C-alpha cells in the first residue's frame, strides 16, 4: 500500500466511487477525441482502483467477527466490486485508443448531446486561473464546472481540489456545454475572471446549434446516460426509500439491455452498407458492451441492499463526500423552485443537474429546459461535490 492511499473503509469507498466516475467520462472522451493522453490516464486510474479494491477487501476481512457482521458489511464488498467493474469497463473503451484504432468523425458528434461534457484544456499563462485552486477560484459553485483532475508533467495525475493550478497544467474538467465553453475561455485567458464567466453563462440566451443525431448515435447517447442513471439510482436506493426507485432501476436496466441490442443491430446494418468502417464499428460495439456492464455493476449495488440494515450511515458519508451525489427534493409551495423552468432551477445558487421531475407519481427523466416546476413536484438532482462543502466538513 502506498503512503498516500486511504486507510479507512469509508475513505477507500469514497475514492473508488469518485475515480470510477471520472474513469467512465475520461474513457468516453478519449475515444471521441482519439486522445492517447486521456486514454493513458484511464488506465492509470483503473490500476489505482484495483489497488484500492484489494485494500478494501483486506480491511473488511479483518473487520468481520461474526456472521451478522458479515451480513452488515456485505454491501461494502458489493460497492467495491461494482466500482472495480465500472473502471474495468472504462479501461476497455480507452484501450481502443491506445491500439491506434481511428474512430470516424461521425461518432464524435455525440459528445455535443450529453448533459455533461468531459474535456481537457491547457492552462495558458494569461489565464486568471493560474495560481488559484478550484476552491479559491470558486469554479464549482460559480460556473457549475468540476475540475476532475490536473495532469502535470513529472507529477502525474493530481486529484486534490485544493491543488494550485499552474500555467501549462492540463485540466480535466466536466460540466454542461454552455458552462464548459466559458471555462475554456477562462483557461485560455480570453475571459478575465470567474465572475465574468458566470455572467456570460447566465446572460447567454443563444441557442447553441449542434448537429442532429442519427438514430444509432442517439441510441448510444441514451444508453450512456441510462447506464449512469442506474448507478445514481442504485446509491440513492441504498440511502432512501423513495417511491418506486427499485422498480425504476429494474426498468432502466432492462432498457439498457434493449438499447445494446438495438445499437448492435443498427451499426452492423450500417457496416454492411459500407456507411461506417471497421474501427467505428468496433468503437460502437465496445462502448455498448461497456455501458451494459456499468448498468450490471450498478444493479449489484441496488440488489445488495438489505432492508434490515438500512440506513447505511457509512454509505451516506461515502455518497456525500464523493465527487457526485444524487438527492431528491420535494418542491413545497414555499420552495424557490416553484414557477421556474428546469434550466432556471439548475442555475439557482449552486449549479446542479435535474435528472428527473416526479409529477403525480410518475418520473419524467431528462426533462426539457423549458419544463415548468410546480409545488408538489419531486426533483431528482445530481450535483458535483463542492470543494467549499468539503472544507466545511474538514473544519467541523
């Protein structure tokens, strides 16, 4: 075990969850951009997660003193295994890039249609971000952008949100399309402050024109977002007894299986018609297979939950302290979200993503930006962990 590896079960699980989430996004981006640097970082993270998983198994094993305690701890074995499987699936995607398999441009436009984009940008000398950290620059709360990691020559991958960003660093970041564009402007020094970038995001009412997806491309986007949704729902189910969440998990997992079958059918048909090449076919098939494996891993978490041992206090800390957290908000008549559109609500105070709106007992996933929120609705939201929040926890 390395000196800087977490030593408690909670800290190991937090790091595994955070790194596996970053792994998937990085792998997808590496394939779309044919970026070997990103792909190599995926494999670095995958090896790190393997090491963490072994450490977790060792620590859980020495903690078990009885069969009852083994049953209580089972969920943490399952979560460790699930995150290890997720990182393995991400590494399978990234390996295509390192095999010099060239993906045609037609597969790359799907990135524009994702709710969260992942990209890499070099921090230029003229950028106001030089000499700041994600925390001191307040990037997360003001821009809704998460600096997932810093790649620095001779130092490797840096994951601490308190890390001071230096000119020449490569920043791995994720966020909504509009927000990401402003972050890139900041990193390049074309916007002179985080506050100005925030103003630009809020004031920009232009409709970003993106190329319309073809049917097989839309299937891939839907499959990726659905597999990630199952992961979110699995953790949520482990923490709270929300209406119909277990049924939603099963329905979404079944949907992912059907999407995989459809994608295979569609891309094989296109390949036979000479509309896509060997490498692009392999890219689609590998991604579809990986997203199905991610959904299966999430299912392990959901069905590893036993009613008898809920709530899992340790798991609550893991979810709260990792880079992504999913919560459920009941909109009361006094809520600040009443009467707002989905997009307006997402931009209130801290940025977050509304995964679903629950109206009259039914969940509507990935709602349109203009959909209105009413009293009595439920909001299923995803938010990236705020460095500011982590500082408060550290000081308390």
